[in-house]
C-alpha cells in the first residue's frame, strides 16, 4: 500500500443560503485506499452526495484538508482540479448523465477528449471499455436507444475509460429496477475486483452495503461509523489480489455480457451465468432475501 | 481539448438544433447581405457618376452664376451672349467656349409627343463636351447666326417621336414652333436615374427667340492648358464679375465636381452601410440571446463535461466557437446572398452595383467579430458554472 487514493481530514462543506450558513459536512475524516470497495450509507440529506463531490474534486471543502491522488485540493486552480478529476476520478451518477445526441462510444470517449487523445485512439479505447461492460454490440446506439441498465453501463464505461484510481458512484442503481440494478452492481463489483479501481458507492440499500468490505454511515454531515475502524480487515486488507492499472486487451469477460444475455437484464437471471467468482461474495439467494424495513432514508 | 475537436463539437451542437440555428443565422444573413448590397449600390453609383464626369474631360470648366455648393439655391442668370464673347476673348479661342439656355418643352411629331429638355447651344458644343452623333450633322455657326429652326435630337427623343421612321429631315414642334431635324446624338445612357438622352439641341439664338429672352444659363470652357485651368477660371470669373458687379460667379472644374459628388455619394454609401450595420448588430444580439438559452438548456451537459475533466476554458471555448460558427456561416451565406442580389440588380435594373472586396472582407470580419463579442458573455457564463450545481439542474 502506497499513497491513499483520497484522504480527507476534518473536512467541512458549508453553504450560504440567504445569509444563513448550512453545513452539509461538519468535520469528516476518512481515507480511501487503492482498490478499496466502500459503501456509503445514510439518510437522505445527510451529506452523502456532498461527500462524493468533494472526494471527486468536483467541489472544494470550506474547511479541512483534502488530498486527492497525493495533491492537496486547496492548492489547485480550477483547470488543475479539472485535470486531476480527469486523471484520477471516475463518476457514476444516479441519473446517468449521458450526452443525449451522442453515440455510446462517443459518450464513453468524452473524458479522453479533455485529455487530448486523438479521435481514433479515443474510439478504440472507448469501444474496448464498452466491451468490458458488456455493450460491445451497442457502440453506435444513442442513449434513448438503450435501456436504463445499458445507459448506466455506458456511464460506468465512461468513468473507467481513463483508468482512474477511484470510481465514485452516487446511488448508481437508484433509477433502475431491482434486477437491472443488481446486474449493474455486480458489474461495478467485478470491475473493482479486476482492475483495482477503488469503488466508493452511495446506496440506500443496507443489503447492498453489506456486500462492501467497508461501510461508512453518514448522518447530519458527520461519519457515524466506519467499519474500517470497527474491525480491521482480516482478509488481507481488503485490497484485491490483482492491481491492474490499465484495462488489459485480453477479453476478460464481464458479468452478464455473454452472448444471448438480455440487455439490462430481467428477472434475477442477470449475472447468473458466465460470471467470475469473486472472493467474499455472498450466495445469490441471500442477496435476494426480502428486506426487513432497514431501508435508509 | 484540441481546437479541431472544439470546432466539431460546436458544429454538432448547431446541427442538432438546425431550425433554431438557421433562424438565428437569419439575422446575421440579412445584416451581412444588406451591407454587401447597399455598399455595392453606393459604390456602383459613385463609379458610374465619376466615369460620366470624367467623360467630360479633365480640362472642362463650367462657369455659372452663384456658388457651387451643396444646398445653395440656383441664382437667376444675368449672362447673355455678349458675356460668352467676353469669355472667348479671355480664353483666346471661341471654339473652346460653349453656352446653354435650357428649358423643359413638349416636342411633337405627327401625333406623337415627348416632354423633354430643349437646350439652346452654340455650334461648339460637341467639341467642348465631347459628344458624337449617330446620324446627320450638328448645328453650324451659320445655323446659330441666322437663328435657323433646326434641331439635333437626343437618342431617347428620336426613339419616342420617330419609332419607325428616319427622323432626319422630319419636322418637330418645340413649344409650338416647327423645327427641322438635322441630326441624332449617339446614346449616353443614364446617370443617377436621369436619362441623359432626353434632350434636344437647337441654336441658342432660336431658343432665345422661342422663350423671348436674351439670357443664357451658363458657359462652359474647354481649357487649352490643363495645368493652368484654375488660373483661367479665376480670370473668367474676374471678367464676368467686372461686367456684372452684383452677381457672384463660380468656375468649377471636373476635379471639383468629382470631389463634391464623391463626398455626397461617399456619405450616402456610409449611411446605407450604417443602416445595414444596425441590422447586423440586431442579428448579433439574437445570437447572444440564443447562446444564453443554449447554455441554460445544456447546463447538465456542461456539468457532466466538467465532471469528466473539462476545464472552464474548454467549456468557454466550446460555446464561443459555437457563436462564432453561427455568425460566420451566417456571414458567408449573407455574403453569397448579397453578391448574388447585387449582381442581379446590376444586370436587371438601371441601378448600378459594384462588388468591392473591402465590403466583403468587412462584412465577414464584422460578422465573425459579432460572434465573438456577443458570444463572450454566454461562453463565460458556461465556463464558470459550478459543476455540482450544473449536474443538479433540471
Ligand atoms: N448547493 C446547495 N446549497 C445549499 N444547500 C445544499 C446544497 N447542496 C446540498 N445542500 C444541503 O446539504 C445537505 C446534504 O445534501 P446531500 O449531500 O445532497 O445529501 P444526500 O446526498 O445525503 O441526500 C442537505 O441538507 C442539502 O439541502
Ligand atoms: Mg444524494
């Protein structure tokens, strides 16, 4: 373990609304290590999204210290911060945020545009990435020609095409039905395990959160609990065995992307076939157990 | 982001909203086209008039009572033929002096009639003003001396009165008096919308008898020495002032006429261009407006682009290029439309139009500049958007 991917020390975020200060975050400290899988839970309005925006350098803290990829955010200019985002962070949003009139492959290639990569190489890398999320057959579809699950997969491919250190997913399944959401979730988990990108995911679902190696509970702008401090990881520090910074060219098949698999998935079949087994994964039946009113928010 | 990439993004954005882009461009198209057309007409008219004045010869001197200035009322002439003789003595060659006494009159031949200008002149007129005949002969000294009722018709008058006959030897009635046609002028064309072939020349003596006057309106001199034309003018004015102490006289050269006309037509062209420029400005405001709408509509897109690494400048440049592209494509289209219309006007109507490169360059430059000027505010607004707020926009 070298430098942490992101480090926040006593971070505050205060908004001024009509002269009244509202603190969305009130002194948050946490460290995201390379390759981690972290679930962030907490009721609505507790500051989860604000935290994600800060961890991704999309926003600046009002107080405290925030270091992303070894660089102190407060010392960076707006263009420098943009470049840092481009190089180290991938965002996945609840609302997908794809460019409507742009094909899947060009949507995925967008971050490379701002990195100055030539058009041809961009397309190649975007197409390869789409292949990894199981959309190799949807390169030239536009968002409105794709299902919700497929759109979110495109967004995930876009987040990962730059080979970032951290993937920040803010309720990535919030706009999807449960089966499709499950498939997207499995994809995220698999990419985390395979490529070594740290995955920080906001979720309302306790069950989903339970699958993460580390859970952070946020309430009223404060971290109420962080499982990293409750019990030190016993399974080899929670870092996946393979740290693979560049997406390899070899077709390492992705869950639910095999031929004949229905796009977006329907029913519980998504990801049930052709999936690589992952250490620490819970049996499927258990995942689908009815929830018992533990829904946050 | 590479600039070529930014151009492509801007172009795609405009194409995605084709109708709106075209409507926005329309303002610029109309503005640029009207600049090009109006400047072409102004320039064409100026060139035509200058050509005609130059056709008079650079050693022509026009002597008239009163001052030649814009806005001065004409003065009743005190001149008569003895003054013309006096001027001839100053010049030293009667063959270089021409006179005119002119009035509107109805010319009749058979059952046809034409209202025209009858000019009483000396036999020297064709050499002083460089006029040529298409047929027959001009007036002679004997015609003038004996007040002979003979007439030389302008081309238009000849066509109007004798559409299917040879006018030579025919009778025309001018203000009720019969004249015999001895010649027809070669056509001159139009000047500032005035038909220069709508005139009839008769001996000055016959014209004076026709209208019961001894007066002449003015004297024209073809100076023997171009270098000393101003000095000759002064001497003529001095002589006439001596003979008519109560009247002011002016001697104007072609150069002065060109100067005055050039000033008038230059101002006219400028005013036309300015009016057209205002419509270009209005087009620019339209571009600004649409760009602001576009920034608002695409707030989430801006937020997303920033999230994946677009710098404020990348976003600003993208929107600025979009505005510049709108106005430049509009400008090019307007130029094509303007040039086409101007060429049509020149070919199909009596209004002359001349395309000048400077007006095209100006119109295009201004339209591109309009894009920059009116695109900067929306572009800056886009570049400065807070990505978090932008991503949350509806
Ligand atoms: N731009 C803003 N201006 C003012 N208050 C804000 C802004 N963004 C978020 N907040 C407030 O900060 C708090 C946390 O918001 P958020 O991080 O979106 O919560 P969560 O994602 O956990 O639902 C909320 O009370 C919200 O109203
Ligand atoms: Mg939220």
